[in-house]
C-alpha cells in the first residue's frame, strides 16, 4: 500500500523560501553594475587606432599636394637632353621645300640643300663611319656631304605658308624677306620682323618697311589688346571675300572701315550677316523701315539703308539695339493712319521700350512681331481713352493729351505697367452708365460698347 506524500510538510518548506528583493533594491544593484569602469584597451587595440590615424593623415597630406609623410615634393625638371630628344621625335617643324631636306644637328633641325658642296665625301644619310659617329647628334665636320645651311628666301616663304599665309602676300614680299636674310637674321626672327614690325633698319643703316604691316599690321594701331598677325590677316581677307560675295561698295573696305571693324571685334561671320541683312532690306524696300531709321537719326535718307547695317563704327551690341528700335518704330509708323502719333516725344518712348525688349533677349524678328500686335491694340484703345478723358477729366481741368495717353497705353502693352488713368476712366464710365459699357479693368483688348472704353 503506497504511502501518501506529506503535502503539509512540502507546503511548509515552500513557505520558508526567502521573499523577492524589493524593486528599489534591484534598481540600486543595476546602477552599481552600470557604474563599473570599462575594461582598459589592449596594446593591440591602441596600435590599430594609431595606424588608422596615420593612414588618414597620409591621405590628407597627399590631397594637399605633399608627400604622404608631409614633406614637400621635389620638383623635377626635364633636362636639356630630354627636351632635345622630344623635339627630335616630334619631327621637322614643316615640310621642307623642293630641293631641301631637314637634318638633325645638335639640338635642333637644320635645313640643308640637297646638292652637296664640293670637297665632302660619303653619303651621311644615317650611318657615317667617318668623322660622324652615326647618329649625327654631335658636331658634324662633313660639310661636303650635308651641304651648307640654306638662307634661301624659299625656305622663309615655306615657313609663312605653313603658318597659313597665302602666296599672294608672301610672293609680293620676297624682296623684303630676302633683305632680312642677307642682313643675318635667322628664319624665326625674319618671320617675326615681317609679321609684327612696322619697319626694320639694316646694318648699313637703310630702313625697310614691312609689306605685311602696311596691309594688315597697321590695324593694331591704337588697340589696347592687339590682334595676332594671323587674326588680322584672316579678318581682312575674309572681309575682301564678302565684297566679292555681295558686291558692296569699296568704302566698306577703306582703311578707316577696316580699322573700325577690327576695333569693334566685328568678325567675318558677323559682317556676312550684316551684308546679307542690307541686301534683303534693299530688296524689300520697306518705306516704313526707312522712315523709322530716319526719324531715329540712324540714316539721313532712304538711299543710306546699306550704311545702317555696314557702319563699321557701330559694334555688335549697339547695332542689335538699333535694329530692334528700327523695326519697333516702323510698326508704329504703319499705324499712323489709325491715330497713332509718331512725334519726337513718342520716339523717345519707343527707344526706351525697344531697349527694354533688347535687354530681355528679344531678337529683331521677335520685336517686329510683338510691335505689330501691340501697336494694333494701342491704336484700338487710344481714341476711346482720349474720349473718356475729355468727358471725365476735362471738368477737373486735367484732361490728358493724346500723346500722354498713347505713352501710357504703350507702357501698359509693352512694359506691363498698368495705366492708372485708364483704370480710373473705366470705373467712372461703368458708374455713369451702370455697367452698360461692358468694359473691365483688364488689358487693352477689353470689349468696347458704344465706341468708348
């Protein structure tokens, strides 16, 4: 028979277990545990940290242009030997003219005639077993084989052609170039004197003038920032090509005209556009355009229309403004029959508006289109506004003139400047006719009833 467990004894033992710690005591224990100092870093950890700092410092030094250790890099320069080798590897400066050849001597290429002088032996075309050691980089004593360095003017001509100058200007300067060579100048100096010097005094005291300077170089006179010889040559020859293309007057290629073209930085492409615009204007023969330019003081008569575009004294920006102003005024003149005034006061207003449109980047064609639509709106609103001013402002003794009202309408149309007068007159008209006029306070395109605004 099984013996029953003594449950009473078990319960009694369980009741004798210690009670749980109070919450406050537990919190204190945890706080004590947290306040224990962290373990000290190991030697390996310290070394790793130092290595990281050193790497970052090296990267910083390199980014500042220093060596990784912070020292200043040594500047290395290319030796004269290396520079000479690079020049040799690059090859001759230009193709040798007929009858001559390039030969590397010392640290530079020299031009020699193909016909050898008397007294020399061997071919010296590469490996010379005589006095030359084989590569011809030292002092070559075989003058008979190489011939003598040429002072032919043909070489100088070849150099100038290589720089882009035409045979015409070069061939006509042969006597001058030959004089420079006979006076002892080398090719490079002769080229510089020819292109950039007005005159040169020979050893015998004779002064000779550069043909290039007389045709092109003089254009640099008076310039704060002179052009290069190539720029002057290409500009003048380009201008001459346009004369052939459009057949314009020689006066546009006069000395003064050429100097002003260069002074005002008028490129060949820009003069091409000007000449084409002048041609189209002559074909179109727009009387309003001619009248506008005369009123603005840009030309004296309609026959001077080409002068307006080709005037060398007018730079690119100024001509752009003048052209925009011209087409703007022309559209006003077309509507003179609708009551629009084109008097001196209005011309001043037109210039102001055209300048504003130009500053905003409008092209000549865009200004013409904007003016066409805008002046039509101004013309339609002008008479009704003048009539309302006569009705409502006359009693106060401050009725506006037609010119004043027109200026205000133009500012509203083209400059987005709302007309306080038009707004006031519209409100008075609405009140007087109890809105029967149907006008609003909107743009000049407001609906008119009974012919009034």
